[in-house]
C-alpha cells in the first residue's frame, strides 16, 4: 500500500514513497528517511492506549481483538471485549493484522 513505511508504520500525509527507495518526500523532513518524531508517522495497528498517546483523544470505533494465541482475530467495539482480551484499534486504512502481530 502506498504510504506504507514498513510492516508497523504508515505515513498519514502521503509523503512516504516506498516505491522509490523508501524516503520521505515531506520538505520539512529534508528528503531523508521518515523520522520517529514526524507527526505524520503512525502505527498501523495501535492499541487504544497508543492511539490516545499519538492523537490526543480516545479511539471509540471498531477494534480487533482475541483472547489467546490460538483464537483468530475477531472484531467488535471496544466495550464489547472482556478485560483479558488483546485488543487493537482498527483506525487505519489497513485490514486486521496477520496472526503473528503482537501489540508492542
């Protein structure tokens, strides 16, 4: 997907060019690799806590989650999961993560 920085991050502003060497095309980044402090660099699959930290408000929409390693990812709304579920936000243009993905 265009704007994909790597398997965990994407550029929300569309400056990242993964087809031509993977360099940020944002003029304020001086054409170098995407910096961690760039406000347009976001996690593809943030947890609700990571989403709040990055954007400054709580995610209230659809999330993916599962309770153990053998269960497939399922989706619902944040308040529909039990406390011991591993939950992630579905707040990006990406589908659910693959089975090997784990929250940081």
